[in-house]
C-alpha cells in the first residue's frame, strides 16, 4: 500500500528528578550534599531512510512516545538518560507542525531529502539538578533539588513527495505505465482502461554513463489543479522533479479525443497548479505510433510544441530552447523510439542536475533548534484586570514545574530564578503593583514591588498583552 500523508502525535520523554541527599559516612559527621541529577528524557527523532518507500508505518499507529529519564540518587549518582525514539521516513518527506483541533498544517519543520538526514521533532525534558548545584557561601546545606522537566509533545504532519529526476504525466491511458515498464525494471499494473495506475510508481533507468529515476504519476484530467480526480494528490509528486516527460496518446484513446487538445489541457493544469511547473523543462512524447493514420496529428503536435517553446522563451523563436524542442515518437507496445527517448532524458536530467548549485543541505536541525530556543525564551504578560496578571511562556513555566512546592527552600530558589530572568521587572513595567495577584500555570502569587534601575541586565523578549 502506498501512503503519502500521515498525522502523528509525538511525545518525548520527561526528565528525571534531581536528588536531595547528603553524604553520610563514618567519621564524616558533616558530609556535604551529594544528590545526583535526573536523566534527560529521550528525544523523538525523524530520520530519512532510502529503504523506506512510503508512510505506511504511520497509517494505523499515530501515537509515539520516547523513554523518560530516571531520577538522580545519592552519592552524586546521576539518573540515566531516556533512549531516543527514532522514526524512519522515506526520502522526500516534508515535516510540518499540525493542529489536531483545526486540522490545519502549520510551519514547516524540515524537508528530509538526503539519506540519514534527521530532525528532532520533540525534545526530551531536561533532568532536574541535584542539591549539589545549589551550594552557595551562605547556603552550605541546600535541602532541595529540582524536579524533572516535562517533555515536548505535539502533532506533526508527514507528507511524502516522490524523489524522482523525471516524471511521466499525461491523460489517463496515455501509456505512461507501459513506457516506464519499457524504460526500467518497474512493473506497474497495465490495462486498457483509465486510471489503471492509482499510485505513483518509480523506476531506475540507466543510459551509458548516466542514470536517473523516473516516476509514473497517475493520469491527470481537466480540473486536476482544483482537485478534480485527486489532482492535488498526484500533482504534488511532480514538484520535485527536474524534468517532465509529457506523454500524449496519438490515438485519442477509446474516447477519440484530440491529442493536441489533450496536450494543451495537461499543460494548462500544470500552469494552474503552479506556474513554475509549466515553465519546467519538458520532453514531449507522442505514444502509440504503431497505430497508423495519425501522421497529421503528430505534425500538429510538433507545431504546438514549437509554439509553446517560443512562448516560454519570451517570443524568441531562435532561442536554443526553441531549436531543441522536439517530439519523440515512440511505441510503448513495440519499443520503437524508446532507446532514443531514454538517452535524451538521461542527458537532459544530467544537465539540469549539474546546473543546480550544491547548497546542500539546509541544516534543518540547527534551524529548528534555533527557532525552538527562541520560542521557548519568549514569554508574555496578560493584564486580566482587577489587579490580576497572568504570565505565560515555556521558560517561566519550566521554573514553576521544576519547583518542589512542599519545600520552602525550593520556593525561595524559584523566586530568585524568576527575578534573575527579569519577570519581576517586566510585571512592574506592565503595571503590577504590591499586593496584585500573579498567576503562572495555575499557581497564584502576591506581587511585591521593587525599585528598578536600568542596570538589571538584558531581559528576554517580552510580548505585552493589554
């Protein structure tokens, strides 16, 4: 089964809690703190794998969870990190954020096109620090430790777009499947009725020193660009290809259609779906030339191809692209013309791929990590009115989550952390005054105003909400 889009829920592992412990040994009556740190939770990682051909593994299972970190122990024994959960996806998988409530895809996270390329889609929670980290000159025996951080969790959309060098397009029953079967070792279903091909097929083709991957895309019909006949589902697989092989049935199929009109319809659908697809290099193939009596139609098609080439060249009828424009006459049944078609496609694909600069590989993991960090550092303050303010933001909420609320020392440490982050000053600048209520993650605090100077250091970005 071929599956090219899935929505999955991923949850990384929670971080383990830090340990509050003191060294207790014979002849060491006042051993210092020795609580270990909690282990980091495992990440959820997507990895592009050339051995995976579809998203079928995510068709029926939609929830994936990584292992959590274990808690720290005494004697400075840190907890073990949780194991990462690695999910393999096909080459050409686009990963986006997804809102399960609105059923809408959001920002793109990554476009995995190279074997082994990876992206962390949900980061494991950091382990809490043990009490050894909170020793100060005035606090020699801290009797508290941090709790583990909850992990990231989100819905994501996986969309696979075929990684092919050339794509066969055309009307249903134009002979695309028969041509790919002649060109490569691919063995698609072939029959004499429309829409025999319901899913894309890939074939590897070799010609002398060059090789390329060709895709047989299910037949398009008029209205495909607006979604008619699953047009969007098929057209998206053409987006990555360097070359379009436009197959025209010169017999007009059983409907006795006009081959030149078929050619125009497909080009128009490509243009409506994406102008860039229409401008992409094309090799036009007149198929079924073994059926005699269509010589005039072939000449008409050749003239239309020449006119289209002039249009793409901006009206210059002497442009190189116009001079190179031609129609390859083949018979998928007898194999006539197939070798010259293969040679021409191989040469053109080589030229197109060689002209593309190697900007390899956008480092999606670093880009996504930077965006994640930037988003996590941001918080905003909402004035609810009546002396009530709400603070929201992952970094601030992390401080609240990692606090042991049954421990007075831990609460005091939490207050110092928020002060150093600039939350107190931000609240004051928003209008909070002594005695006002501050709400963070369901916790309520009474605000104590402080005098501020301009020398309190750089503050995180704050979004003011009135």
